[in-house]
């Protein structure tokens, strides 16, 4: 499906300003994360997990309201099994079972029984935090190896820088939105899964642009590299827009109607998709341009001013 055809947008010229903007935003995110540390879920901090079964059907919102009214904060309520069975996760230690039992007893006209109680220690939570960090790092390294073999090492480094940019920028949005109480977000297993999905989606879009650059280098031998990159991004633009809009529509519906349990995953994927599309166009390719100009000492600007003039007149 060709949403746009024969576009001639200048994606290359504003690269320096946009790279500086990205660096400033990521630096802001790192400083903000140090001043206001991200909130971790029970998977990474420890706490208790209580499974309950009600005699009659009851909604997740009713259970959540009863638990919140008792003063138990940052609870995570999930439906599992039958319609009247729920998993309640609390980032608290001690006799959590008694607190939850007292909270649920206030639900009138519906008796319940506790099916199981599991506790996650702080040490286990710390180990899971470490494992999640390692998982993200290994995913990025695997992408570097894959792209390095498929294209060139320079392209692989550009893709990895884009992936690091995507992860850091997405986490910055998560921390800011959570701190400003716009959304209740915490770093848990679902959010880490969303980050890894963002890494895969972003590199897929980057590979498509790199693949078109490689094809155009054979078709348009001797063409100025800046013009070549610009041409390749424009040629893949329609595909990028269609794919991104399709994903964003689905994630938007999930974000609005998916409920609190899926909100963190949907928000992370939504922001990550937007950031990943931006980095595929302005970060990965621009690293290759920077490398050729600064390390290989190639004069890529030669002839580019004339091409920019043509773009402005079309």
C-alpha cells in the first residue's frame, strides 16, 4: 500500500540539531532518574502475592476499590482462572494475608477464600532487576552482531546507538509520566517485555532503511551519500507510516480500554514505537554519516547544497 508516493522531504539537513536534541533529552532523563528514581513493581522490589476466589462473580474494579480503601497502596489486581478468581500483588512485607482478608471482608454479599499466598523477598527482587537489565543488554548486543554481519560494522553501531536511544528515551517518558501522576506506571516484567519488543520493532525499521541504502548504492553508483540516505528514507516513508499507524491504533485502543494491568505495557509500546520510528530515520543513519565524515574523512557535503536547493523548490 502506497500512502505517499515520490516524496522528496529533506531528512538529512536537520540531523545535527535533532541529534543534539536527543542527547539533551536523554541527559535530562538520566538526571531525572537519579533525582527521582523509577518505581519498580513487586517483581523487582519484593512483596506478596495472594490468590483469592469469591463465591459470586465480582469485577476487578470492585476488588481494586476494596483493597485501596483499606490503605494498601500500589496493588496490582489480575483476573486469572475463572471470573471470580483474582491474583492480588502488594509491594509490602509482613502479614499481608491478614490485611487483604480484612479488606475483602468489606465487600458485602460475597464471601471468598484464599487459595494461596506467595512472598517474593527483596533479594530475589534484586536478582530479577539485574536479570532484566542483562536481558536488555544481551538483546542490544545480539542486534549489533546481526546487523554487523548483514551490512557493515558501522551500520551495526548506528543501529545499536538508535536502540540505546530508544530504551533510554522511553524510560524517561515512563518516569516523567509516573512522577507527574499522569499515569500510574512502574517498572515490572510486563514493562521490560514491552521494552524488548520496542528494541525488536525499532531495529526492524532501521534494517529496512539500511537495506534500501544498500540497494540504492548499487543502483545509483557515485551518488552523494547524503542524497542517497535522503532518497532511501523517502522511498521507505510510505511503508513506515502505514506500519507505525497500524501499530499505534492497536496500542491506543489497548491503552484506553485495556485497564490498569495492561496500561504500562501499552504505554511503553506506544511511546517506544514513536521514538523507534524517529531514531530509525534520524539517529541510526546519521551515525553512519558522522562516521564517514569524521572518521573516514569523506567530504559528503560536496554537491549536497545543490541537492538541498532542488528539494526546496519541489
